[in-house]
C-alpha cells in the first residue's frame, strides 16, 4: 500500500495561492469579453478580503463597502488593462482597492464641518434664477437633498468630498446624487 505524500503547510499554501492566481487571471480575461459570472467569481472570492483592506485604510465599514463597490466597477470596466506578464492578478486587484480606499480617505477629509465656513444655502442660488427660467423649473422638480448637492457643486464650486462632509453622507451617495440629478436636468431641459 502506497501512502500519498504529505504536504507541509508552506507547500500546500503555495499550491493554493497558484491555483487562486490562475483562477483570478482567467476570470479577469473573461471579464474583458463581458462575462458577468467571471466578475461574480472574483467578487465571491475576494470581496471579504478587499473589504478588510479598505477597512484598515478607512476605519469605517460604510466607506470600506463603498470602496469595494467602486473597485469592482473599475475591475469590470478596466479588466482589459490587466497584463499577466506585468504582475499578478491578486496584486492588480488589491492595487485597485487600495488606491480607491486612499482616494476616498483623501476626499472624506477635504471638508471639516468644524471649520468656521459660512453656511451656504442652496435655495438662495435657485431663488436668484428668474421664475420663468427653465433651469429653475427643472431644479425645483429634483428632490431637496439631491438638488442641494447639484447646486452646491455647480453654483458654489464644492467638490464631491466637500459635499459629503457638509451633507454628512457617503461620498458615493453624493456622486450618485449629482450624476442622477444632472441626468434629470438634461432630460427636463431637452
């Protein structure tokens, strides 16, 4: 009776790492041709670890989850940019989450609500528009917090990070509100 060779822990872990790398590289290649199940496989395999990496940078679960979401959007859109000859799939994926988390960290700290900055009322900017203005009518159709985000961004020049700090909402929410509000304004204005 022959006995199967006993693998030490390092050899076993090395085999698992190579297998994981091969699976991730293959999934990224499939993402380039629009295979959503490949992205799902990457998400199932890596999202918990990626959330942990983002959480160590951001110290907040909601921001870490936002970073992971943004990272997976970038992975999906940029999978063609992965080159296995330049580096590992794992390294490429974790560079994306790290960079996204660092960007969120920078943006979340651009505006400190404790600064003595005078309050800016978004309604004042809308009120200054003529009552017959198409822009005013379209802005008034957008729900209040979303309208405030757009007006503060475009009339007062606030960045998404500053808006997130001032409105006390996650950066991703601010970006979504601004993007959706601009789409609504485009549709309304024709």
